[in-house]
């Protein structure tokens, strides 16, 4: 018997995961980006000079790599959303919590309002959207 096309919500979820995963993979170049380039980006964003020091190097590069790893994971789970619904529910909940935490962190760090609004809230919204879309995805073997 030929396999039927997946439901619209399943296709939309896979597309969303691929889109967000691809965007997160854009953090990968920052892992090896010259510090002078990071400083130029920091200044271009209106944040002044990038502070110098080992912890800044460590945090900027490691968080960029973590974002890229997360993006890669989203691409992997997008390949079979039915089989990965449990993982997706976890990622959605973690994404919503991470987005909310980033709002608090960004406010505590006194980052510009545009930064606060474009980091945490979109991550929370994407997590919520993933969670809502997983509700209508048939489980593997169903």
C-alpha cells in the first residue's frame, strides 16, 4: 500500500524545524571567527568594544557552537517528526524556558531593548509553535 502524504501540520513542523535549524547553524562561523571580527560586529551592533579576556573568548565561541549543535539537532529530528515527537516536546519546552530565561538575562545584562525583543521572545514563540504542532502529529507506528 502506498504511503500517504503526511498531514499539513507535520509538513509545517518539519519545515519550521529545518528553517530554525538552518538559522541556528549560522552561528558556526563565530566559533572560529577572528576576535577582531567579533569586535567589529560588537561595535556595529552599538555595544561598544568587545571586552578582552579569556572568559569572553570562551563564552562567545562555546555558545555559538552550542547554537550550531542545536540547529543540527533540529535538522536531524525534522527528518522524521513522527519518530521524534518525544524529543520535540522536550525541545519545545526547553526552548520556551530558554527564551524566558534569556529575557531575564538580557534585562539583567542591560542589553538594548531591540536585543531583548529579538532574542528571548522569538525562541519562546518557536518553542510554543513546535509544541502546538506536535499535538497533531501522529506518533510513529500509528
